[in-house]
């Protein structure tokens, strides 16, 4: 390393010893040659490095930063060439600020373009959820622009303090005016990282509304209900609410069919009948197996429950209808009674000696048969 540095210093001193125009031309020529070497060597390295990587993201990155890299080499070489002319320190400082400013603008445009290309690639190939890619793309662009502006101010020795103070005041005003939008923005990020739901999931909200997630944007989530209506809910509300995702971890969902049969019915016959209905239902899956449970002894009936599963939570309503219909038919076919709720009201023929009542208090007068 020390030998290399000594060689570089010796070469630089030799260039400075030449006439200015010769040194300038030599440096410019060396810069062009170096840029060409970077181009040829960079192409070879890019092909070799990207050949083993399956995705197209690496190709996009290398292809995007390759041209500005050539320009950077040329600009730096040109700056060194100008230094060899022996200009005044003030002029040299201005040239340096100009070259650095051009480099900052060049790389800011390159990085912004790179973020847009990478986000489009990720969206098209579904490596990342399409709804969250624009969020990170906008954050990336804002960071690149902010850093670039700060560097430009620093290169030209402009005090950024007044701009920062003004930006702080403007930021506070915008924050109060757009607090709901900002809350929705951060709510969408939180929902994404928590993995609460994704497009296509069937969810149930605290308000009782249920439906399939149709779209997730930076501001809100759109849900299609069972009535085929689109409900738009702000992400800030969903981020703070209790949400039931019926599509995870598995899409299979259980259907419960409550059945009441008369006292005196054969329990084995009831269970066999209900299981036969579940096994014959096309919407009910075989695994897990359907099952029957005697839940309680009701006032008028034995309370059974038929449990079976469907492939998708959207099918629960239709499966419930089909099973209820077939259970009713099956119980009638097997003469298993579904009792009505019964209440017995009796009237005494004799007045109670413990609580005698007069006819005027609303007790009907006894009539002899």
C-alpha cells in the first residue's frame, strides 16, 4: 500500500512538472482511459455476478448505476486536470463545489430512478406486496432529495439553519392539518409489518362487518361485504381495532348447526342422522371429520350441535343453509321430533287456604261441572 501511494505521488509530481496544457491533456486522456476500463471491467463483473442470482433486481441495480459511474470518473478526472492548471484557490474552491454539486444531482437522479425501477420489478413479480411498495418508494425518494439538498447547501457554504427552522414550522402546520393522513400512513406500515391481513383475506371488524379484503392502499383498506358492497375503512382505525382474520392460519372454517330434538329420542339415532347429513353435504370437507355433540338439556329439547368444516370462510353462510335444510328433512324422514317450546299454565279449582283471594281480585269464580 505504501509503495502504491509513493508511485501515485511520484506520478502526480511528474504531471505537475509538465507544462500546464500538457498536464491537462494528459489527465483528461487518463480520465477517459480509466472510464473505459471501468466500463469494460464493470460489464464483465456485472454479467458474472448477476448470472447466479435468479431475480432481476440485481440486474436493474447494476445497469442503473453503471452509466453514472462512468460520468463520475470523468468528472473527477476533469477536476484533477483543472487542479493541474494552477488556478487561484478561490477559483479552485468554486470548481470543486461545482463538480461536487453535479455529482450530487447526478446520483440523486440515479438513486431515485433506481428506487422506481426496483419497486416496479418487485410489484410485477410479487416479491413484495404491491400495496406497500409505493410507500417505501416514496420514503426512499424523500430521503434522497433531502440528503441531496443538504449536501448542496454544504458545498456552497450556505447556512441551512434558516431553512431548517422554516421547514420545522411548515412541518408542524402540515402535521396538524394532515394528522389523519399521517396516522393512516403509519397505520398502513404497521398493518403490513404485523401481517394482520392481505388482499383476498376474509376479515371480521369490531363493528360486525365482515367481508373479503379487496385493496390495501396507503390511506385505507377496502372490504367487499357479503352484500357485495365496498366498505372503505381508514388504516388508522384498523390499526387500533380488534380484527378477526378468518383466512389465517388456515382457510378452513368450522360451521356450527344447532339442533333441538324431543326428549325420549334415541341419542345414537340422532347422532347417526346428523353425521349422515354432514357426510352427504358437498360443501363440507372430509378432514377434519364432522362430529356431533350433545350440548345441554334444554327446557323443551335435547340441544345437539353438528360441527363440520368448509374450505373457505365465504362458504359458511351457504353451508349453514344447506345443512339446516337437510337436517330438517332427515329428522322428519327418521321420525325424530323437533319439539316446539312448551309452557303449561294451570288454574286451581280451589282457593288456597294460605292465600285466600276474593272474587274482586281477578280470580275467576269456580264453576261446577
